[in-house]
C-alpha cells in the first residue's frame, strides 16, 4: 500500500492550522529549551486560550490546541512577550532544527544551532518539512528523529551527514554550517519537485563522494525516564503535557529549564523528586511504547477516538509497541509498531508489525469489539 498524502508544510505560531477542536498553534522553542518562566507562560496561554493540554511533537516542538480564531492574536502576543516568536512566518517555517537533549557543557550544540539560525536566509528554497539535527555530544541521540541533514560526531571528529547516507563529510566547528548549507544547496538543485526529504532523494540520486567519506558513531542508547546528572527525564503519554501537571513539576524547582526531546519526553534540569505525577517516571513503563494521535473529535480526518483504546490495550501488550491511528496518515508514529490499529470506514483495521498505511491482517473491526479482537489476535501470534 502506498503511503498517505503528506501536507507540505507544518503549522506555526504565526501560521496556525485549523483542526477539529480549533486552531493548532505550534511553538518552536530555540534549542528545544524553555526557561521556567517561558514554560509557565505557555501553561497560562494553553489554559486561558486553548484546551489546557500542551502537545509535545516528534520534532521536539510544542503545540497549543483548541485555540478559537478570535483568540489567536492574544496567543501570538503572549508568545512575543515570552520571546518565543520568530519575526516572520517564513523564518519560523525554516527554523526546523532539533538539538540533542543531553548536551556537554562546552556549548557546541548551542553554538552551531544559533549559527544555523542566524544563517537560515542563506539556505535555498527547501520543502516545508525539511529539517536539521545538531547532535554533536558523543554518540548520536537523534538518529531516529526526523531530520534531513545532521551534524554529528564520528571517530574522526565532527561530520555533516545527509540523512539516508551512512557516511558524512568531515568538517570543523568553523566550517560545519557552511558545509551543511552546501549539502542543502546540492539537494535543492538536484531534487525532483515531488521529492521532499533527503533520504527519499538519495534513493534515486547518489550523494557526491565529497559529502560521503566519514562514518558517524553508533547511535546512543534510547533515552528513558530517569534522574540523570543533567536533570530528570519524564515521559509524556501520547506527547500530552497537561498544564496542571506541568505547573506542579515546574513549581518544584523554579530555576529549572525544560528541554524537549523528539521521543515525547522532556528533561527538567536539577535533582528532582518525581513525586505524584501522571508523567512517566520509570524506564520500563509500557506506556513508553504506545502512540496514539488525538483522533476524533480533535481531528476531522477520522470519526474514531483513539486514546481511550490505546489506554485500554496497554496492559495487554506484553512488551509489544502499539500505535492507534485515527486514519492511515499515521501522524503519531511514522515508523513501525508491533500492533497498529487504524480508523477506517467507521471501524478499525489491524496491522501487525508495520505502519498505519500497510496492508491489514484484519479489517472492519467494530469500535466496541476492538479490544477483544486485538487481544484474540495477539494470542494467536
Ligand atoms: S493520523 Fe490521526 S491526527 Fe493524523 S490526520 Fe489521521 S486522524 Fe488526524
């Protein structure tokens, strides 16, 4: 089965997107980080103008949902006051930069990300979802994050690597952004108009040898909820950050910064007692392997609610990963899961070990029998 239709742009704060429950206003914190004041300010904006739940995306950005159109300007004003706004929608759309969440203290991640931010105007015209990963603190932490050009480290030092190529180009801290721009220009000059991502492009056009000579380190171990030297990592079920819960954590350490990850976790700096919270605090929680998009009524592309089914199935997974998707687009998990439920034709289809647009093993499961049907099917495998 071919993949779903992908929209060519991402919503932003200045260019929100209409959804079933109002406007989605996306916020792209610089370096994927918020001060305590900024995080509290976003909680206020979400609670006052939105649905009181902030979404954490798989690009380490945040979304306020449920914004009424007449409140959008008030949200923009709030973001401006919090220093969370770009000057123009164009600049906002281009600033697709993910930074490694665990960083060394030499500041190289921040330096490179800020240099790239300042030089965004030098990039060629690129597809809306084309993005960059700055991942220079030891073994790559962002290997499974969506990015098209990556700055990483390998045995020979710093490299810039086109996504989809195992090899990158050796660079220095002074040349890294120049070389990243060179690879972006090569992509822009050589791509077909309907190819929007680097890895897909490399499927038909070979990367010039000058960009592909050096290996990267093997990926780092997956980040999991734990207290680390840099701070405490929390998981956010379905990427949801209820503002009441987030406020309580932020209040426990008023000097903390909040660093977002692409894997729907966040790190709060300092030594923190997790206490009573609905966020995921243990590394083996089954919820870490469960994804579900907002479903109906928040998204008009489906009639199915998704997250209640995901919650009900979680205790039955026995270590398997689960994706409940309102439709074949698969927004919440554009990669394989062991069990995938897909809203279709008033019911659900079941895919095993695949993505939401794969051929299902069961079709037309009625919503009220979906839990039993999945448990039965898992019992047979
Ligand atoms: S996958 Fe979910 S959120 Fe995405 S379009 Fe389909 S129903 Fe909407």
